[in-house]
C-alpha cells in the first residue's frame, strides 16, 4: 500500500464540506456522516502526513449557548482545498467520459444544423465527436432554424448548430465562432479605393439575399442593423450559393455582405464598413436537461477547438486556391448580449 493511498476521495469531500460550512458539525450534516467520523478521519490524515489542514477554534455562544468549535483553513489547508476541488472535478469528468463512451455506443448523436453555418464549423464539430467517440455514430440533419429549434424542444435531436439570434428560452447556447461581415465589391469599383466604407456610400447598392422563411429572426435583425446605419438595401432573390452572390457582384448588379474569410473570385475584393462590427455568430444549442452523456464532453472539446469562439481559418490568399463553399452571407448582427432573447 502506497503512502499516498491514505488520502481518499471521501477525505476530499469532507475537507470541502468543513471548509464551506466552517465547522465539523455543520459539515457532518451536509454530507450525512457522523461528526465524530469526519473529525477522526481528517485528524488521521493530518497526523499521518504531519500537516495541519484546519485550525480548531472555540467560541462561546451568546447567553446560555454552549461553547462551539469552528474550523479555519490553514495555509496548507487552502492549497489542499484547491486540489480537492480539481481532483473531484476530474473524477466527475472521468465518470462522464466512460458514461459518454458507453452511451455513444448505444445511441447515435443527433445533430441538427442550418445551411447558414459555415461548412468548416460543421466539419470541425463532427470530427471532434468522432475523435472523442471513435465507435460512436453521429446523425447530422439539415433544416431551417425554427424547425431545428422545435425538433430540439421535442427531443428529436440532441443539439443544433445555428447562427444567432434565436429564441433561446429554455435552451443553453454555447458560442462557437464569430465571423466578421464585410462588403464584397469589384476591385475596379471606385469604392475599392477606400480602406473602409461609410454606410452612406452603400445605400441602394447593397444586395440582400436572405429568405425570411429560413431564418426570420436573422432576417429581421439584418434589416434592423441596416436601418440603424441608414442603409437602404436592395432586396434580391434568396440564395444560399456564395458563387451566385459573387457572380452578381462581379457583373455589377449589386454589392453584397459576405463573411470576411470567404474565398473570393479573383476580380473581387472586400472592405469593412466604417464604425460597425457586424458578425455571423455560430453557436451550438441544446437543452440543459438533456440526457445525451456525450454532449458535455463534446462541448468541452469545442471550447478547446474554438478558443474564445474565434476559430482560425485559412487566410483569404490560401482560400482562393479552393472552390468557394456555400455560405449564408447575411445573417450577421452587432454582438450585443441581449440579442438571444
């Protein structure tokens, strides 16, 4: 038996309970163990390792109340408390990993996604799931935002990749990536001589390709954003096809809002709009009470793969060598914290 085996998980639970309640008696009540058992076992750990975790201080109560003892963490105890939280957290994660692996082998992970989500985001999420659960199955399905929200609400899917804003009542929302929106225009357009474009330069020229039936909240928010900047858009035929949008810009039919890192036709360029920060905000949405054990692990992995919700993608120069991928070039919004409701 190793010298370190004397410290067990139950001791860590007791130490946390005493530290949080301030006394052995209150700690015993919180973990449903006899006070004498907690005092004895923590004392045995202190004696065995020659450390002091708590200072026992006697205080007199008011009036006829008896003397009671309080427990204060020592310097060593404070350090041990931090490790106790970490170790118990790791234990929880390990159990969830095993449960997630077991469940992923029994039922597929049902992931909805909208056509507005960047294909690279969907690819990264599916790869993350398969890396975590090599034998697990994932069932992706595409649909309009409102349809996916209802399927999520009814439990027909486990999570959904969407672009914000959505009606998030009852859902948990974890941001995945923010993509800046810029104006796409021809390189020989006189406006391309400017480093940034003023909103008043875009009135009547900026084409809008959204179909409100597919993402009504994003469509309404886009029109609101444009109105706030005094931009009158040109409503064009709805399309999800980035090549079609760029074709219209290339043939001088209109200007367009696109994602900053979207692959470009060689005759086109982009410029930011002055004094605005419009983004396409992608997020994974789920029900907090859902029982898909794989999801917490996946969410943790996505935080690592999408640091600060700002995943790096290939540079525009690198991307030009690849065929343009379908994207949804309108669903941006100023990043305001109240837009989810």
